[in-house]
C-alpha cells in the first residue's frame, strides 16, 4: 500500500501545482473589463410606413415590422468576437411618439454618450437628423432607398446599409439586358416617390441599352373620369414590348399587374420580379441560417430593412475592433477605407468612400424565391464590380 500512497500524494501535489500555475492567469481573465457600447435604434410611432393596413398586405420591398429585433440579433451574432476585443453591445430601443420630440431625444443620446445610431426613419427625417448631428454620432440609414441621401443630403458620418433606388434599378436592368428583353412598357404612379423610382430606372435602362416603347401614368381612383388610368388591359394594350416595368411606391396597383396584362409579358419593378436587399428564401452563404434565426426570434420573415439593420450592427462591431481607441472621425474614415463585413451575400462588403453606401449584391426575386443576383455575370468595372450598382465615384454629387 505504501507505493500507492506515495503515488497518490505525488498526483495530488501535481494537481495543486497546476491549479496554482493557472490561478494568476484565471484571475486576470476574471478581472478583464468589458466595455459596454450603447447602440440606439431610432424610430417613430407615427411613421406612415408602418400603417397597419399597409403592413398587412406585405408589399414587396416594404418593411415588415420594426427593426429592433434585427439589431438585437446582430448584437448576439457579434457578441463573441467583440468580447475578445473587450467590448459588448447594448441595444437601446428609442421608439418615439412623434417627430416633435425627436431632437430632444437625440440631444439626450448625445449627452449620454450614445454615439452609434440606426435610423429607421422617413427619408426626409434622416436628412434632417444627419445634418443636425453630423460629427456627433455615427449614423446608419437602414431603411430608405432615397438617392438624395447619398447625394445632396449626404453627411460624413451617415452610412447606408440599405441599397439605393439606383442600385435596385441597375440590378434589374442588368438582368433584363442579360435576358435580351430590350423593349419595355413603363407604368408609373402619381406619387413623388413613384417618379423618383422611374427616374432611377430610366438612367439604368439607358446605361444597359433598353428602350421604352411607351411610358404611361397609372392612378387608382374612385373618380369615374379617371377609371381608364387604373384599367390594366387598356394600359398594357401596346404591342412590341418584351416586359412591363411598373413603379408603384405604395404597392397596391403593382400587386394586381402580374398575369393581368393584355398580352402575356413578364412584370418587373415594384412587383413580379423585384430587386431586394434580402429575401427569406436566399439559399446561399449562410442565408438560410440567418433567416431561420430571425424568424425564430421575431415570428416573421426577414426582409431587406431587417437585413440592413442586422448588417449595420455588424459594421459597428467591425469598426470597434478595427479602431478601438479612435474617435468618431477616425472610425468614419476607417469605415470608408479599410473595414469590411460579412453580409451573408457572398463577397465581403465595404463602404464607398464617396457617399457612405455599403457595396452589396442585390437579390432579384419573386414572392417565393430568388432567381438571380446582381451584378450579373459578364458586367465589368475597372476596379470593383459591385460599383456597377448605383452611383460610381465619377458620378457622385456628394460633397462632405
């Protein structure tokens, strides 16, 4: 028994020595300070985009709900990577009653040191906020495709994870040109946003060699004198067009167009084949896993605005790790130059230096699935093929 007792003592002594050896390192780990970084998701209760009657119809390309759930999912996804850098994210839901209290609430965020903002606001409000608080916070537009936010209303501390209208239009035009559908019939609604969408398409169609056989205005109206403006068969009775292109920012007219045209033609634009930032049926690059996690947490499908909020949080994490001690201007410059993120769309995504837009593929989809992505195969660019979508550096009117 004596040899056994000696062996047991040696084993116990060895275990104690190992424990003492690791104790200092364990103590250091236990004392490691993790800095909590607040990120505000800012929205308005009276935002007309979230009108219940509109939300119930699930128009393509429009928001399906508030974006706080997507931001929280993003924070969860980057939590481990951030912890190694000594950071964690705290998502703050700043859901305000109306625009009248917005500036007061944002002043409080600045005073409290909240320096990272996700703006889920109407586009004109985003423009006002980004101008008033330029240099006081890094801001992300996560829901508006308005091109002016990347042009006359741009800001050195405003970034865009949601694609612009011109990016969507270029993606559609590339696909249409690749299919050799060269002649289109254009239908545009009466709203100012309809006109902006149509203008973006006209630029894209000219770039890719597409021609309009006719451009018509539609209008849904209860006035008998305007009934013809909403008659689909009359509006689509022209000959010699390969496709019908419809621009309807509201969505009600466009949803009634596929399979109802006078002649059997594909419909693209605001319904039929649409360009999206995200689709719940995107089958590649980790897309199914992301869509599944989102739906489990939020009881609905992930749409483009949700994806934009999620990838904005990933951008916050990336710039914190890249420039952990930098001020806002240093971090903004890093976002425009060296920082990239994985957006689960294939290539690494980076921000354009000239307008703060996140380079990204757009998904071309119908209600049940994704049929293609843009940039299309064969589309070329001197430096970065993703810059074939939207405003290139030589075209920009953004001035900081």
